[in-house]
């Protein structure tokens, strides 16, 4: 018998009550029953994003909303600043390139911190840059970026938007869109929202809506204006992913009931416990400024990080993640966002200890779990 | 107590066993368990589409795949022929327009037949047209278009692709992609596939892949080449809509078990019974050439079609559909695609009779149901 535990940085575990809601007979989307669902979802998404504006909903993976955050605010030949410090930062630059947007890339070695001053310098050198594209968490490296500090700089540039991929950030830690002057905030369903992948979201500031009016890049499926018009009538521009939105109502209720402050605190403690556990085993945390969403841990010398991830999954039932691209084999990752509790962290660290033992790594069994328990006792 | 019956032209009813499969704990997509799902899905999609080529899968509504069928084969300034005979034909032209493609529109009054000769004439006048865009069923009017006859014309033009929106067609009636020389065949999850909305599909011919090599319209989220590369490794380019794909495995198994020939026969009889039932009540079928997917019925003189649809839903538990845009109030629609059986047709016609009685329409109660039963007895 093997019980499975999902601690990947997306998809994350889905609460059984959400799964069951989505298993109910489907309702038609042009119908008051579904309009009531959307109405409630709209309100709770505003709470989650910390915005007074509508949060747009797309039937797509997170990348779809990222693409929309380029095509709905820029025009051909525009210039944009992209922070590239991992797989998802590179995605911003690749989307821009696909649509003929000139990119000024701030390249940071994977895992290193982003210095807000680099943004200031880039903006001074390229005052014509129409947007800064970055991540709340660079999921591939586990780094948390200083979004407030960057936003505080960008807000002084009236011709530049601050666009944040918050796919691994919204609902994980403080990221209030309006208070922090984030012009476009992107999220996805399969992370803190505790849903299957298939929905993406865009919170859009008044400033970004102004940019939208002048934007000439082509768009059809991901057209913000049409979505907004429909959303105000509790509809979507095209057939929505009905079952996922029905699940979303449920998961947003759970989020509201726990309260964002409590969620941020819970996830912060879970991540700290994961880091302390790993460190107690003599392992190194990969990033200097780790995100509480996902802990990237360096594989010890002589051991392949992919092996750790695979044995944890195959033999010990815990699905974390390996490293991506240049980090493949060098790190493995354990996530603590969404529907994760203290026992999940202990389970993951136990599986890690079993795995490291199998791989011949020298350490005192139980030390990781003990260190974590000491952090978790306050939760 | 009100039991609900869904006979809308999308979403359609989802079999309980599919709903329950999707309610199982989610699996990670970069994982052999999910790769096995995709491998099976790939094979069965080829069977469903009647093609030897890969069928691409997107996390989006059907419109996303339609957009991809423009952006992946055309270049800026290209010319395309669009058949406009309803809401969805107009969508093809709108997508082309959004991407700077010049359209030659063949405008047919809503509900009328498409004469394949009009395609031949348009192609002779515009031999530089790179594609013909049309529908298998124009869902808004219930018309079935003569796809084979059109394809037989387009296949003689080596520089023109035959692109079919088969969202309300694939899995409903004969539409074999390879045998009929359909270059791009689009489908969606919430119709014959008996799933929630949120997945779209593109079958792509060798000829269309050749066009793809030269296509210069911008694309990122809906990039065919990247999807194909990933699909061959049982992966998707971006995080897939995992739960829907798990459901898809199940619904494709059901489709294969019943067999496409039997499905086509079943749906044809269900639609015929619906039409005979409506006619026995003195009602007129809106299109001359009705699709078996959905029956568009004219509201009798002096009665609002929207009222019929609303009372059927609110008071009698049967969700059909009203008319869209210019047909609002003039028609109502009852669908018979996907997970529909003979008792669903009888239920829908009973609800229609109750509703018409409420609205003061004069007819002999039971005549519609009786006429349908006589058609259905062979099923």
C-alpha cells in the first residue's frame, strides 16, 4: 500500500470538499445558478488580490494570463524590462519576444536576490520602457522577490507598468495589489487556490486599464476589455471552465474563512519548519531569500537531486519536485502552499530522511523531523 | 423537488463515472502516472478525429483552439475565406480581423444552407486565400454544413487550407479528418466528449503543418509546434488541465466502447425523434438542413422563444437553450449530443408540451411525445 502526498509547487493538494463540489452535475453557464456563483467569486477574488477592481478569469493555465498581461497593455515595438532569474522570468521575455516587444533583460544568476536598485537603473537608462515584468516567487529557484520595493520604484514612472506573475504568490504571502501599486497581478488555480490547473487570473489596476486603451498588440481569446464587460454581468466572454469555477467558489470560501493573515502565517511557519528540517540534516537551502511557497534544497555532494525527488515519489509516496533546466540534479523542491498543514511538512521531511538514508548520505536519522517539530509546535 | 436535465448544446451532461474520476486526488503532470493517461488519450483522440496525426490539446475553451487555427497557419496580411452564417461563423471572421488577416466573407442568412458552389466561386475569385474557415454545425442556428462537399473542393487548391470548427460535430456525426481532407479540425470538451468546458483540441493535417512552418502571426500560449514536441513525450507545453484530461481518458474509453458508428446512429435517431416530436406539435424546425447535435425550433406565432426556454428550465427542470443575437426570441434549442439517450428526448418533449400549455399554445397534449416514441423504438 502506498498513500500519496502532494507537496509540489503546483498542482497542490485539493481539499476533498472542493473535489466533491466539482463532481456535482454541471450547471449551464448562461443561467442564474451559475451567475450567482460568479458574483460570489468576483467579490472573493477582490479580497484575495487586495483590489477594488475586477479580477479577470480565463479558462487557461497561468501562462495564458501572463500572455494577456503583455498583449493587453503593449503595442508592437514597445520596450519592456524583464527580470530573468529562472524558468518563469525567462517566460516573460519569451512572451514579449513572440509578440515583437523589445526586451531589456535584467539577468540574475538563478537563486540570487534581485536588487531593486537594478530596476531603478534600468528604468533610468530606458525611461521609455512600458512595463517591468517580474515574479513574486520564481518557482524554479524558490526565490522570493522584493515586490513592494520594486513597486515603490515603478510607481514613480507614469509611463511604466508594474506587472507581477503572482502565480506562486497570491494567497501565499502578503501581496496586496492596490496597496502595493501592482498594476497587473497574475494568478493560477493550481497553487494557493487549491484547485486543479485550468483557470488563470489577472488583477488589473486603473493605470493598466489606461494602457489597455492604447494597446495595439493582437488579442482575441485573452481580450481584457471583452472579459470585463461580460464579468460585470456575471458572465465570461467565452464558455468558462464551469466545474473549476464552481470549485473556486468553494476554495475561496475556505480562504476567506481562515483569513489571509492566518494563511500567510501558517505557510510561513510550514516553510520555516521545512528549511530548519533540511538544515538540521546538513543540507543547504538554495536561495538566499527563500519564498515560503516552495523550499528549494541543494542536493548533497555526490547525490543527484533528481534521484532524491524520484525516490521520495516512487518509494515513499511524497510528490515534491526536482530542479528545472540548469538546476536539474542540483536541487529538489518541497512546497508548502495551499492545502498544506504541519503534518504534511513532517511527512515530507520523513520521506526525505528515508530517501537520503537509501542514497547513502550520512546523517543522524530523525534530526530533520525533530528540528521541524520544534518550529511547528506554535502552529 | 425539481430534478434537472441538461439538454443544452454545451455544456452537456457528464456521466457520473467521469465526474467521479475527476474527483479523485489530483496527480502531478510531470510524472509517469499522468504520462500514461496522456499516452492513452493521444491514441483515442486519433480514433475520435479519424486521423493518423497527433491531436493537440489546449487548456482553454473551444475559442482558444479556433484562435490557434488562425495564428498557427497564417501570416499578417494573408487572406482567408470565412463562412458567416451564425454566431460562430462570425467568430472566425472576428479572430481573423483581430490578427490582421483579410477576410472574404461568405454571408448566408442565419439558418440557410451553405452551397458548396459558393466556396468554389470564392476560391476562383480569390485564389490567394490561404484558408477556408467554417463550421461542422453552426450551433447558433442548428444548421449542418456539407463539410465533405466543401473539402472536396478545397483539396484541389494546394495553397488553401480547409479549417473546420467541429466543436459541435466531432463525436456527433461522421467527420473523419484524414478521409475527408480536413486540414484543421477543432473540438471542445463540453460537447460530445461529455466533459466540463476547459479543454480544446486541434487535429492538424500534414498540409496544415506545412503552412505552419511559414506562418508568422504571433503566438505563444497556443503554439502548435511546442505542443507537438511536448505531446510526443506525453507532456504538454504548459501545465495541463489535469483533472479534465483524467476525465477525458474516461469519456474517450466510453466513446470507444460504444463505437463511433453506433454513437452517430444513436444521436441521429435522437435528433430525428426531437424534430418529429416538435413537428407533431405544429412547430417548425428552423434550419432546412438540421444538425443532429442540436434542434433549433421556431417559437410559434405570438410566443417568445426565450419564454419557452426559461419556463422549460425554471418550472420543468429541462435546460435547453434560447436563441442568440438576431435569433433571440425567435427560436429555442434542444440538444441531443453527448451523454443523451431516448428518455432524455422524451423528457425534453414532455417539458416542451407542459410549457406550451402554460403559454396558451393550442395543441393536443401528448402528440409530440407520441411521435417521438415512434421514432425512438428502434434505438
